[in-house]
C-alpha cells in the first residue's frame, strides 16, 4: 500500500457478502474504497478495533419511497439507522417527476393515498425545483446524505405528465402518448435512473379515492416503454400487481422481460385469500428464468403489517363515531378524553362505520401486542382474541386497555400478508428461493401505520439468531442476501462485497447485541408531521464511502452520500 490508509478496521470478523465463511482480518480504507483486507496493514489515520464484531458490506435497500424525504432531509432514517448504505426509491410507479407545475397537487394527492404521506407534509416540504425527470435527478444530486440514493422513473407521474387528466382517469394511451412516454423513459434512464416502476394493484389509490393512473395500463403502452428500456440498455422494470388472473398477468410480465431485454422484478407476498398463489408464482418465475429471462420476486422477511395505536394513523376504534369526533384533537388532549370511562364505554358500544377494507382493524384473532422488543412472529395464544377469551372480556375491551398502556403509546400489531398459517414458515421458503430478493421495506412511506425499513436488522436477528419456531439461516448467507444480491440486481457492481478496489460501504455490528427497539412516533416531518421510526441497538459503526456516518446509533455529522446515476 503506497499511502497510509485513512481508516483501518482491526481484528473484525469479515462477512464479505459472498456467502463464504467468515474470517478474522484487518481491513484498510483509502480514498473511499477498500484498499486491502488482511496482510500487513500499516497504521491508519483512524482505527477501529472490531474484535468480536462482524464487519459486513453496507446493506442495499432496493424498495423504498424516499422520493419526498430526499428533497428536504439529509438523513434517510430509519433505513440509515439500520445498516443501509444505498437506497433505491421511485418504486410502485409513484414519484414526483416529471411534473408540470399545474399537476403538483395531483401527484401529492396520489402519493398521500398510495404511500400514506400527509398532504400538509408534502405541500410544506417539497421544493419543486424541477420539471423534467433529469431536473429532479439534478436537484437530488445537489444535496448530501447519510446514504447513497438512486431513483427510478415512476409510471404514474410519467402518464399524468404526458396525458394530463386522461392519464389520471386511466384512459387508454394513444400512439402519440405511448411514443412520448417511451421517449421520456429513455431520457430518464440516460440521465441516471436505475429502473422504471409501475403499479397494477387495486390497493393503490389516491387520497381522493381514485385508482392509481397505471392500474389497467394496456400492454401496448408497457411494451413501448419496455422497448425504450432495451434501447437504454440499463435498469430494471419494477412491478406490483394483485395477480387477479395470475396466468394472464405473469404472461404479460414475461413478454415485457422479452421486449425490454432487462430484468423484471415483481412483488411477491402470501395473501390470505390465495395462500398458495405465491408458490405458483415462484414456479412460473423459475420456468421463465430457465428459458433465459431474468425475473425476480421481491419479498419481505416478515409480514406486511399495520401498526395500530392511539397516537398512530389508525387504531381499532378509528371507524367508530365517538372516536371520529375527537380524532382531530392533539394527541395528549385526545388521550385524556380516551381515558374518560364514559367515553370509553360509548366507543366500545358503537359499531364500525366505513368500507369493508377498513374493518380489517377489527380482526382480533390476528391482532397482537407488539411488545418491546417487538415480536413479529407471535403465536395465536398471544392474540387479542385469545387474551379476551382467557380474561372473560370482549376483544374490544382488551384492545382498548392495551392501547392505553405506555402513556397511550402502546402499539398493536396486525399482520396482513405472509401470515395465513400464523407463522413465518412460508417466508423462510421465500427467503431460501434463488429467484427472490429481500426488499419491500417501504422506507419513507406509510409513515403513520408501519415501519418496515428496519427489516434489514430484523432479518439479521430473527432469521440467524432468534427464531424459535423453525430453522435458521447462516449469518454469511443472510448478509449476502442483504448486500451483494441486491447490489447486483440493480446493476451496482461497485458495492455489496468487501473486496479491494470496491466502494467502502461497511457495517461493524455486534451480532450478539443486535436488537430492534419498539417503533415510536416522532414529529420531525415538514409542518410538524408525524412518522413512525424504529432504532436498533448493536450497530457499532456504519461507513459510507470510507467515512463513518453513525457510531453506536448516533450520527457523526458526516454526509458522504450522493446520488448514484446509472448502473456502474
């Protein structure tokens, strides 16, 4: 080594992201890259003793919604608190570019509905110092972050930009519309986007109730965009779908993979209504890949869930008239009213008012106290329904009283997907499958009802150490899934492995002490908006481009993170 390293990590257990056996060695960093591992490494300007600790690549999160947060914050928490050093946003077809000035409210309305980010937060926080998608990337590139960030071209914004109200109303695109969307997709890819995303799920609605503009986009429209992806020669197509007709829908995705010549990644979850559908879909993916295509299923390492609480956006009583009448009050004032025995009795006596979808917050047999540390794989006997049966009370009474604990900040956990059998056995199968990617953390979105950006830490604790209801995975293999596999999937060949010459994005963590804390509400969004965050104990240091950004969970003040353009 011709120069003294800027940072040396001594005596750490190297888990290098390849899946190979861990080994003890020193690691040197110089000019933001890994200079050497092992051998005789000279003294560095700074040194960290990592004896007994794991030294891993930084985690790569391929499914986030930090499209808004990157415009007003330098910190991409809670992802950056949980070992993530690269995030990809612009998923599910939603984002804020390209955008005509008179369409801003339309995109805010869409993002509020689809990703549960309040309108007042977006109106206060978004600077709108862009018009085209390349403009947006330039605005992001001008800022500094605690992680590296990368973007995708969102189909809904593209459709509205080209078609206006016709696009929002989901009218079929004309030939000229399709051609223009393809041109703008190519422009976005050449400006540095890492992919194109779209949504075909009924669950994605704007705040005004309208379906997402891309819901029934015709094959001709998607194929024209896929051909633009082929011309760009980079990036992937990210798609979320309900798979109501799985054969037809997957057939479309195969044809898009063929037309684009690019990887296609689709959301893969177990639903209660079709508990074996995910398995059939993985079989179709395997068959397609055996034929030369490249399709992956994006999975969560725990259930998709809703968190319920009196301080959160939803609770089991949100749809009852007496609760609605006090929902506008500040939390502490509202809590005082909720503690009043007369109001409690009135709320408990009332019936839910609202649509069928909203009634899921009353699924008592699938509702559990989350606890601290949180339990994301609870047994049926811990449900609110089971507690009520043991206590001789109604589930409503039990839930109400549980939510008043911890000064009214207690949280109930409601698994929505991946939990049809009351355990995570299917998730283990998904994680083990060679055609899946660990993602779907949704960092930056659903800020009042979930906090799944911490799934990186959960994967390392639950699936390598803590799960008592089935077999575990080796630490080295899980680290590979969180790092090298995801980096390769989005075309980032400069990270995800601990190798000399690669980017020095690194975690130093105490695996024995790694522990997720309970989620909590903070009021740090623009306009005083609230969001759920979750911290993790056990990260000694997180390093981005060779610079320590977090020590023992606390920021150092360094912001070396940058926009990543293209796939190199």
